[in-house]
């Protein structure tokens, strides 16, 4: 399946990101990927101050953002 891409300069992530509207995955220029489930979790807490440090930790550990208690 061919992607339907949207490219954005993210001020929060301090880099260009690419969002595939077909799969729901978000890809950052620094190699970090956000799954549709992670994006949904972030949207659920959109009013929270999502620090850039969380993105850096995700990159460092090649981790996944999960709900507390998982």
C-alpha cells in the first residue's frame, strides 16, 4: 500500500515529521516512530505538558509510550 504522507515542521519535537494518513504512523527525522496507539495516548493527554525529554527517552531506549499501569 502506498502512503498518503503529510510533512510537518514540529516545534514540540524540534524537527520535521512525516505522518502516513493510511497507516496512522508518525515518523520523525531523528528516526523515532510513533504508532497509532501512541498517538492516541498523546491526544488523550493533549492538555498535558508533553516534555521533549520524553521524546528523547523514547529515542534512547527505542521505547513505546504506554498507559500508566501497563
